[in-house]
């Protein structure tokens, strides 16, 4: 279930890498998790409704919330 095209992902991945501090654990399967965030935002669903194909809903929610608090999304969109 792809929410982001390969071309969009390349641009978004570069922006996310630029915006992140580089600290912390590496994110396994970042694209799948980010696509889960995009799916949830497009559908207006609750976090628990995120399909399992995007990984555990709690991991998807946690990443979105953490990046929101740290300003990663704002820096990502500024970079784009």
C-alpha cells in the first residue's frame, strides 16, 4: 500500500534526513512508517485504525508525535 511515490519519497527522505538531529536510534523502515502517518492524516482516522501494513500503529503514532514535538516536520517542510 504505497501512499508516496518513489520520486516523492526521495525528496521527502532527503528533507527528513536534513531536518533530523542525527541523534537517537536509526528508524527501521522509515518509509513504511512515514507512509502510515500520511495514510492517517489523509483519512482522518484514529491512530489505532492505521493498517498493519504500515507497521504497528503505536510506532507510527509515536514517531509522528515525537517529530512534531522536536520540530522535525517544520524543518522538513521548510527544506522542501
